[in-house]
C-alpha cells in the first residue's frame, strides 16, 4: 500500500477499520440468534438470517479478492454447512482475506473503475461502499428479527470486539 | 471548499453525492408507508417509522450545520406535525441545509476532531459515517416494516431521484 502523505477525507487504513468495525458488529448479531431461528426465522416473506448472511459472505471477501487481484470471477453464493458455527468460521476467514487484500490497494486504486464480478462496473470506492452499506442494511433487518424474537441486539454504536 | 488536487479515497463531492443518494432512497421509503402506519406501525416494541425518521431529521442537517459552523448545540428532537407531508417537507429542507453546509468543509476538516452536539467527540468523517450508517440501519428496519405490511419497498440500489 502506498503511504498516504496528503490530507484525505478518509484514509485507506481508516476505511478498513470502519469496514471491519461493522463486520465485528454483524458477527455479534449472528451470535445473538438462537441456532434454529438463524436458519428458519423470517418476517413478511423475507430471507432467513442464514440467507442474508450468506449473501454478505458471498460479497465482501470475494469482492476484495477480485478488486485487489484484478479478476472478474462471477458472483457465487457459497455453500455453508447448516450450523451457526460454520457461518462464524467463514466470517473470520473473510475478515483475514479482506485485511490481506486491502493492503494491496493504493489510494489511487479507490478511484479506478472496476467491473466487480464481471457485472457491477463502478469505481472501487463505490463498490466498497456498496458492500458496507448492504451489510448495514441487512443487519438492520436482523435487528428487527431479534426484537421480534424478544432478544436484545448489541448496541449499534459498539464496533470493536 | 478547497479544490481536491491529490488522489482521494473519496472526494468531499463524491461523499456528498453518496450521502444524498441514500437520503433520496430514504425519502422514497417514507413515501411508501400508508399515512396511518407511518405513525403507528411497529414490530417487537420498536419505534414507529415516524419516530425513526424524526431521529434521522434530528441528526443529519443539524450535525452538518454544527460541524460547518463550529457550534456545540445539544441534540434536540424536532417537533413535526403529524402528517407524512410535513415529514417530507422537513426532509427536503434538510437536503438543502446539508448541501449548503457541506460546501464550507475543506478536505482537511474531515480529519479534525469535533465534539458533535457537545457529546460525540470524534473526527468529522467518523461523525458523518455515523449519520449515514444510522440512516441505512434504521431504513433497513423500515424495509421489514413495509414487507410485514405487504408493501414492496424501493430497490436498495436505486439512489437517484
């Protein structure tokens, strides 16, 4: 990674910390679900927690892998065995993959166009914001699921482990 | 606003567009609620749409006003008359206030510490991310409310008016 020598609205390092802070919170939301509800609960015909988290896992680390290495592999939903523990292990693997690939990005890279998954042709920063925002969006939905189950979710503003 | 002459992870102009794109989507989510449900609907003891949107209105434009003008006024929830139309009008006023105050920020300002509402002492970019993320989080919850009401929400990825 190039050193950031000029003033930045946000530096690559701070944006990674922001991203991983959100991912740490999402991990605690996954942990808060009872095992059965993680795979079965839903409101209004929406996806189960497991399906929403599968989407997050199919985007975040694969996207960073693709961006940092310039590949255009298509979007694939991973098959994950039907235990919450398997999801948490995948989550932690993704955390490391994101960190490793992030280091390969220069400040200039964030402004480059990149056709993510051979389908989403936007600037790298726009694709990264989409990944973060999509996770916040679906995690907000998981907060409603938890409340409907009578479970108090973690505080939204607590990001560090 | 100072011109951005060096490479940026994200420029102030692009971050404003990102922010307002989200706000445009939230406006359409407000519009999607039936009048009565906007003020009464809830799941799991959570706040009504009106209360969640009141929080968004009490943060976004007042925060930008405070940051751009260096004041430490406390957080105040506005009183808004009980019609959806009144909320939409407040929303549009906030859009203009955010645009006007954003122009006063230099790239360097985003890295400065600022004690928002005399209470949240973080870098300006961190406070701005908090505002955007909090809106995405609660809007995600409003998507569940709409689905539970049998209403199809707008597409998450459509941001422009």
